[in-house]
């Protein structure tokens, strides 16, 4: 074989060897780049997870404090504007202090009764959110957390809810809620722009992301049934939720363009079924390797093709490119380290690292800012130098040995002393960074300042103690009031009972038990029909139903047949309301007025007898005036006329005196006749009520010089006692018009309304205030009312100063007239 062929073979072998080495080298670099990218992505995922968890759980403990405030309890228990105002002021204060989107308060039915956004267009007040899972978790006594799109505001938010108790041992009376805006959380998180960060729920709905165009899209494809279930939750609005096109395959996902991403996932603490996805573009990872490598391969391939035989120059070129590649890799490494350091120092949490001896290797800017120490003062010193004595002892004996044994600790409580001497409470969590041999080389620790939280918890504890003390005092007052009410119910002579809206007895007093011969245990839960005679049950049920229907109290007389006779009870029935204003039952209090009714009946009969005798005496006097005195006056007039005729022409003065006597006797006869008619008009007995009133109104107009109009309809024959009562009422009313009204016009109407006789007497006089009259001034009205009552009727008087007076008498012609006299 010639030298030329040997050189060609050697060159070919060298080219193949170089190519194979380049391919292997590129594969090794690519694997290393992917391994480094995975580690970096895992670290960044954890940091993002801690940041997002911290922001989403920011108000986890604050809502407990808010729900325990007395102002919110009063707003739910006391239905007054002042209590509601204090609750709203407290919600406004928390919303402003926490920079929250809104703070609001719901009752146990899920209705929002107070809110910090009550003056805004999208106010929550009056809205019912009982369908929200956070409300359902809180009303069952749990701590409700929820991520969702607002139904009213249309804004993304994180909800923290906690039950409000009036008594820690009782069920909640409402729920307090703090809603924080997701937009504010995204701004403060500062999510990286070069990669994709997604916060999704179990169904794959993207709720938080640095890709705003992917918000409310689906990370994974869902079936129609799953979409229907998602829509029914109303957690993310009505949809539609478009699929992003991502397809997952082990540790990678592929988008609709075929681009692959390295995926890391982390679950969010306190938010079940919520996850963080961190997607790293594999093309960007490959380009970080292929870019520098291609810049090497192209010149090398060109040199190999042109100067295949010049091995020294090839080696020189390869060495130069190798140096350049290393510098490029180092530069990329420094950029990665700078990004890590930026994230490390700008994370709003106290970060530090210690070595195996517990000395500080690094501290973040936030650690320096919080403690007040400079980085030079802190590095190299043991971490325990910055702890309070009790925390230092606990760290040395428990937490540090535990960390170096297991490689992690979580939420270790320490007290850290700042440079100015102030002590703060922190919770420390740490993970280990292990060497190639698996031994722990250093730690990466996160400390969270929980001083304010601990103070709030202490304030909450004190508030709970105060609430407990107040509850005990309240229980004592309740027991005292209960004892007093029990004594009243036991010893009152009145019958007392309470029913629910279904008519079932809830409580009866001892007088009820004695009256109906039952016990409280037998009565409870039963209705009137199950306990009482049919007549009594109908009365009780009808009157109670009227109270429940109208929502107003009722005064009514009820008849109860007993072995000793029928008893009359005056019952006061009134509705009982819940705190929400809904009627929950009726209460009845009945007093025995049987003796009073008997006395009233005896008095009515006595009054009736007196008035009947008065009418008889008036009729007797009228007849005597008409018959006896009238006859005497007529005889006297005849003698005076004879005397006048006899003296005419003989004794003119005497004849004139006789004529004057005749005129005086005529006047006396007219006055006696009018007096007899006023005492008892014969027209009332002979012709009836209509003619009597027509005569009297005409006579009244003539005597009083007041225009008086009498109108009447078709009036049947009226019983004498009723006719007399109506006539006397009209007579007394018109007499009052003449004496007091200073009226120009009076009107009397007599009509029938079904079976009821109605008499109206009205005037256009000065009127009066019925409530301002003295007893002496009320005698006329009292007499009219008594006459109306004696015939089973009703009298109503309506008058206003300057508006005239109206008197109305109503009486049923058959049977008794129902109503209040």
C-alpha cells in the first residue's frame, strides 16, 4: 500500500475517531447539561413552591384572629345598625392592614351580611356563597382554603375562611373570609420569564402562570363528563376552558408544536389537589451544549477536509477550540450561578447555609436586612450565636443532631436575637446538600419570621379566655333569667303556651296543665286537635293561624267549656321571631275574665233596664203633658177667647189683655207639645224610625238654624229597642252639633249594608281631639256608646280639629253584631 493510501486511511481513521469522539463528547455534554438542568429545575421548583405556599398561606392564621373578634359575633347575633357598623369597620381595618382584596362576613346560611367592599359596584353584601367549598369547610368547624374565580367580582383570588362562634362548644353562627388577589401574588412572586411555571388544580385548570395567555386553559385534555363536573363547581367561571395541547410522558411534556419540556411538580401545602408545574424547554438545554459544540465542529471539519494531513495544526486547532468551549461552559455556569444567587438573595425569606460544624457559610440579603448584622459579621460564626439561650440549647441538643442524622428538619421554632437586641420568633426548615460519598456537606435553610403570628395567637388565646369568662357570666345571667321566667310561668294565674309554626306545643305553664288536666311532657310536640276538645281546638288553631299569617299580635276572647261552666278568657297572641326575622312560632297568654264578663253583663242589663225605664218615664211624662196639661191649657185658651169676645167693644184694654193671654196660652201649648215630642216622639212609635228621623232633622234645622239633610235607603221594620237607640244617638249627635260644632251643615244618612243597619251623622264644624276630652266632656259620647252596646251594636267617632266630626252607629238586625264596642 502506498504512502498516499496509508495517509488517506490514517486520515480517515483520524476523522472517524474524531467524529466518534465528538459524538460521544456531545452526548456526554448533553447528558451533563440535562442532569444539571434537572437539578436546577428541582431547586427552582422548590423555591417557587415555598414562595407560592408562603403567599397563598399568608392569611391562614390571620383569618382565625379575625373570626374570633367580638365585633363580628355581634354583627351576626345582634340585628342592629350599630352592630353591623362595628363589624364593617373591623372588616375595613383588616382589609386595609393586610392589603387584602376583600374581607367579608357570612351568616350560617351563606348570606353575606357585611363586607369591606359594600360600597363598590361588585359588593358581596346580600350575595349567597354557601355553595363555595371554603364556606362548607368552615361552617363544619374547619379551616376553609380555596382558590377560585370570584362569582361577583370576576377576579382570581385565594380565600381563607374560618367559623365564627358565639359559644366555642356550639355550632358556628357564621363564617369570616379573607380574599387576596392572585394578580398581586403574581407581581410579588416575580415568576421567571425564560421557563414556564403553572399552578393547576387536580383537573388541570391553569390558575397562576407566567404565561398569561394560558390562564384558565387546561393543562391536560378532559372528557365531556369532566368538563361538565368542572362547570358545575363554578370554581373558574362558566368556561370554556381550552386545552393547551400539552401531552405528558414520564418526566416530559410535549406541546401542540412538538416542543418537549422537562417537567417538575410540587404540591402546595394547605391547598389540597393544587400543584406547581415547572416546565424547562429541552431545546434551550440542548442549545446550551450544541451552540458551543457547533462552533467547534464546523472549523474542525473544515480544517480536517482541507488540511487532513497536517496533524499538528489539527491538534492545535482542537486544543484552541477546547479552551474556548471550556470558557463558554464556565461562562454559562457563572450565569447559572448568578441567577441562583439573585434568586437566593431576593427571595423574601431568611435563607442561610451552615457547614458540618454549624458555622454560617452564606446568608441572604433578607437575612442580613432582618437581623441587622452585616454579612462580614455573620459568616464564619456558629448559627447558635444568634439564638436566644433556650433556643441555643435546643439547637445544640436536638435540632442540629437531628438534621445531620436525617438530612432535613421542618418548622423548628427558634428565638433569634437581632443586632439591636430585639428578639423575634422564627420557624426554621432545612434540607441537606450531600457530597459524592453521601455525607452532608452543608445545609440550605429557610427561616420565616412568625413573631406577629405568635403575638396574634397569644392575643387570640387571651381573647378566648376573655370570651370564656364572658360566656360563663352570660350563662349565669341566663340561668338567673331562666329561673325568674320559670317562676313567672309557674305562679302566674294566666294560661301561657308556646307553639311552633306547625301548631305543635313547645311549652306550657302550670296553669295550662291544671286547666286542661295534662302535663308538660304530654303536651310537648302535640297539636290542639290531639289534646283539646274540638270546640276549643278550633278556636285556638284559627286564632294562632291568624297571628302566623299576619305577623301581628291579636287580642281575642276565647270560650272554654269546663265542668263548672263555660269560662271566658281574654287571650293575647303574638308571633315569635328568629334573629333573621323569620317567624318561628306563636305565644299565647290568656287571663280568665269570666267574672268580669258576668259583671259587665249585669251592668249592661242594669243600664238597659235604667234606659228602658227612662224611655217609659219619658213616654209617661209626654202623655201627661199632652193629655192633662194640654187639655188644661186648651180649656184655659177657650176661656181666654170667650173673655176676649165678651170684652170686645166694652173694655178695649181688657180685651187686648185677653188677646195677649190667648197668644201666651198658644205659645205654651206649642212648647208643651214640642216638649212632649222631644221626650218621646209619637211618630217613632206610630210610624217608625225613618219618619221619626225625618221629622227630627226638619225640626232641628228649624230650631238650630243649621242646614240638615236626611238621606235614607230602603229600611225594613226595625225593632222598637233598636229604633229607640238609633233615634236617641242621632238626637244626641245633632244636639252636640248645635252646642259645640259651630257647623254650617249637618248630614244624617240611614242605610242597610247586608243585614246591618248603619246610621251616619256628619258635620262640617270645628271638630275636636277625642283623646283630649275630660271625663265630664265624654258623657255624651259615653251615653251614645252605652246605648249602642245595649242593643249589640257598635259606635265609632272620628274627628280632627278643623275637619268636622263623623258619628257612625252600626247594629245587626238579626243576631249579635261582631266587633269591638
